[in-house]
């Protein structure tokens, strides 16, 4: 059984930092050239590499997007807004994000979470971005539990 602590908790931060090497997308929206993706521009199907160690909680304003055809650390499988009226106390936001991502896991991966070789990474609002930016967005991504690079999309592959 996977442990809740095995996933990386990353808080979405202020998106005001300028990036000089933005990822390029084709007409369908797929990433075709590696570069930074603003945290608020992440889409379902985007693949990206880790900037921080898995399991490390940190504020981020963007991720390093890569084409899914290249080896990568993570693939985004859901992006949505949460609706609590107040920012949850303690680890509450992390739990809200994880639970909501868990509900969406099997329909994307094609296998239930407990028997999958993939784990869940969540990106979610920090207390600061919740209050200052009205940030409610959660991003769900999958990664290999052994931290091996993923190749191609994992959508529907039953890994």
C-alpha cells in the first residue's frame, strides 16, 4: 500500500516571476519544445520535470515542461479549482488536493491507485496565493514510484 507521504506536495506560488525560456506548444496545445510553463498555464497532458526533490514542499511559480515523447518525470492528468470557502488549516489543503486527485486517477491512468506503479503529485494554492490572488487551482500529476523517467503519455496505459 502506498503511503500518503510518498507524494510530493508543491504549493502554487505567485506567477509574477518572468521566464526567458518558455515551453513552445503546437496548434493542438501539446508541448513541442522544452521550457518553463507558468504555474497557471499548466494543462492536462503536459509533461514536466521536477525542479525540487520529490517529497519536498516548496512554492513554485512554474515547471519545466518537456514534450511527452521525451523522458520526463511527471504528466498532468487533471486541473481544476477547489471550492472550500476558507483556506484549510494545517495540512488540510494538501489533503483536499490529494483526495480530489485520487478521485480522478483511475479514469486517466486506467488502473486503480493502489495497484498502479504510478503515484500522485499535487500542486495547490499556498495560503498567500489563496488570499492575495484568489488562487483555487489544483494540478494533479503522476510519476513513477521508483522515480524512473516516464516515456510517452501514461493516459489509459494501466501502469
